[in-house]
C-alpha cells in the first residue's frame, strides 16, 4: 500500500522532468529554425517576390502564414491579427489572410532588438552568398516597422515609411507608423506554405 503514493510521486516528478526537457528541446529547436542554419533546404533559394496586392477577400487561414506567425511569437512579442474584415477600399494583404502583425513596441529596447535580430537573420546572405536568403525563402513581400519599409521588389532596401493617411509623423498614430507592431506581407504561395522555408520546417 505504501508504494502507491510513492510511485505516484515518482511518476509526477518524472512527468515534470520530461515536460521540462521537452520545453527546453522545443525552444532549442525553435532557435535553430529561426537562424535557418539547421534547416535542410532541398530547393534553391527563390527569386525576390513580386508585388501581389490584395484583390479578393479570404478569411481562410493557410499553413504558411500560420507557421511564420507561430515562429515569430515564440521569439517574443505578441500575436496580432492575420485576417481583417474586407470593408473599406484600402488594399491590405490582411484581407486575403496573408499578412501577420507581430506585436512589438518600438519604445522598448528589448522589442527593437527582437525586430532587429529577425531582420538581420532574414536579410543575411546564405553560405552560397545569396543575399536576403531567408526573406526570399519565406516569400516575404514587404515588412513595415517603426517608420520603415523593406520590400522584396526593391531588393529589401530600407525606405522611410509614412502612410498616405498621415501628413507628418507627428500627426500619425503609433499604429499607422507601425511602432506598435511589425507588419509582414507574404506572397500567395508563401501563405500556403509552398516555398522552401516552409517545406524545410515541415520536414524537420
Ligand atoms: Zn498588418
């Protein structure tokens, strides 16, 4: 009779230890995946994505955009939206469920570092010297963060960003300036998870 409670304790301790190991392994795997160094790419790096503006309305969540959103949130920051209601005339890839808002605060150093580390990783050349390798493999069309925009169709050269609804930065909200989130738009193929970065994640 005395062994039952003790074995229960042992089982509980073991379960806790296993959960901890799994958590640590999970975080190690995620870190490796971010850098892209441990990913095995079976396809060559994709060309720079062309501009594919939103033309329809689609609420369906596809695997690529969800995978990228999950990876970003694992690094830190918060989960913003993917789909946005289609009313209004503004063009937004959110209306086609192929954009993600990664919630970071540009007034906080830690958040600026998170954004910087991500941009540095995806814009770095790969071992073969392909520039912006991971950004191309992820099918990123453009990123807007903290008054700046990086677009695949401009070879990701940073450009000052001010939305057309704002006459100056001073009169512009932190959301419109993208100082409270990083906006990431993906191509249609990327949103579906059909590019090399997404395929490599699945084959892990
Ligand atoms: Zn957005």
